[in-house]
C-alpha cells in the first residue's frame, strides 16, 4: 500500500477491468498533453519542450495505446461477444468499429507528431488534433459507462484471470501468482 495520502496504488493485472479503466485515464492525459502542445507550438515553435511532448505522445499511443486496443480486441471483446448477451454483442460490434476510427485518427496525427519530434515542423493541424480528442472522449465515455460495467457483470472470475494473464503477457510482465 502506498504511504502517501491521496495516492493509491495502480491496479495490477489481477484486476484487468480496473487496469483498462486506468488506461483510459492515461489516454485522456495524453490527449490533454496533445491539446497543450497544440497551444504551445504557435508561440514557441518546435522547441525542446514541444519535441519532448510529441515524443511522449508518440511513445504512449504506439505502445500502451496499441496494447490497450489489443487487450480489448483480442481478449475482452471475444469473451463478451461469446456470452450470447445481445446488448454485449451490439456494443462490441460498435466498439470495434470505433477502434477503426480511432486508429485512422491516430494514423493521421502520428506523422505530424513525428515531424515535430524531428524538428521538421512546428505545426499540428487543429482539426486533426480535435478529431482524435473527440473520438477518444466519446469512446472512453462509452467504455467506462457501458463496457466495463457489462464486463464486470458478465465475466466469470476465471475469464477475468485469463484476461489479466493475456494483458500481462502482452506487456512481458509476470502475472501475479496469487491470482
């Protein structure tokens, strides 16, 4: 347990739904950094701070962001779809379609961030930035309000443990033995 007041330990792989929720928070944090970067560039150009922010956003979405989508697409969504619950099947289908939109929005922005990182550009296209942020806002709200509570209700402890193991394996982390 963390000894600092107000600070809680991050969930572990033995709490996979809580980890997915925490990841949503980190995605939202990266979106906030992206907004700050977009405001920073016109005044400061492609300075060291801009390059660091662009690099951090790129690293996050190219690694943790991709892993998060794989956690859902390869592990969580198939289990929920397989429950036979019609609402779950519809939601999974919709969220898979939204992942395609999110991936396209990221692909459109990624090149601009790489140019900032390499000092080739000091500009982000405002509608490209807002497109990604809006897409993630809507997606995260839907997953937090509908997907995660549904998964908690429909998944068995064994399915949750399997999800956690897959998530840890995807990241090259040892799954807790007590789970």
